[in-house]
């Protein structure tokens, strides 16, 4: 278990909190693996009725730890990041996300696989994949155009445009935008506790039925995106973009 993933189980709710404040909760391979293992265990634990996924009251996650990614780029569907993706995708029990502050890259796309999402009004969500010479991941290239329409999805995925918590709620990516981080975390836990008073098998069956249409298509898209994402991590464009990011300069794509 990663020291940067804090687990708390109480009253039928398992809270998984990303806790790496000095790096804005940037996700490492160890953190992905810890999250994957915790989700799988929670799905088999009869005492757990719901899962809350959160960061702190000021930051959800700044996305992938780029040093970690450059050191050992994910090479296939058996990598730690894809283990986490699969665990969340396959999870039978309800997941409630509490998003405060930054939610970058997978910090936004993972929300598309949660059941309830609560955000602070000032949250800043962003999927800057193309900006880093990469491509969309975790089914976002399929889900977002269907949810938002092609034009709005293009702003978010082709331009990497950021959007606020209030916009996320208005667009249906989140259930509600709360006044601040503390209110957001409290709301997520309040809603998770509601599941503990419901018939657990009925909740699981209902979630399965809601997600069944298009599930296999989504699975194929996630795998296709993942394979291409791994290839693009090794591309000259991505190397330039990631190097520029580390050097705090604008990338130069003029020679590509």
C-alpha cells in the first residue's frame, strides 16, 4: 500500500484519499496500484457499502506524476494505471467522488466512471492530453462527445480547455457544485452514507443495469486509447511537450 493513499473505513463507507500535498496529489505507479488493490478489496468486503474517492479540501489531483511516467512509461494494459482503471470500471459498488481544487487529466476522466460526483465551485478540471503530445484516455473520447456534444467535447479534449466546478455540474459531469472544499467533502460522505441504509444487492444490480448498455464498446475504447496513449508517450511530440513542461517553457512543435 502506498503511503500516499490514506484509507478510512467507518459506518459502511470506505474513504480512499490521495494524500501527497507537496506534489498536489500527483499520481505515481505505487499510488495507482494501491488504489486498484483497495477498490478490489472493497468490492469483496461485505462491510463496505460505498466508496468515497477524494483528495484534500484544496486539491483532488494534478494528474500523473510526470517524473514517474517518464521513468517508466506504462507499456500495456497490465501496468499500474490500467490496473486502477480496470478496478474502477469493474467495481460493482457505488463510488462517490469529492473534487476540490485541481483535477487534471485522469483526475477528470476517472469522474466519468464514478456514480456520484460532488465538486467545489472553484474546482478547476482539465484534460490537457493533446497539450502534452498525448491522446484522451479512460474512455473520455467516447463518453464526453455523447454527454456534451462534439463541439464542447472538442474544446475540452482537442484544446485542453479547463472548466470550473460550476460548469462541471451544469454539464452533467458532476451532481452538484458546493461552496468550498469542506462542504464538498461533507456532501460526498453524506451521500455515501445513504447507500448504507439501502438494500446492497439492489444497489449493485441497479448500477449494473444502468451501465450495461454500451459497456463492451466502452471497454474496447478504453483499451484502444490506452494502447495509443502508451505509444504516444514515446513519440517525439510527447517527449518535447513533457521536457518543456519540466523545463517550465512552451513546447516547440514547429518541426513536427
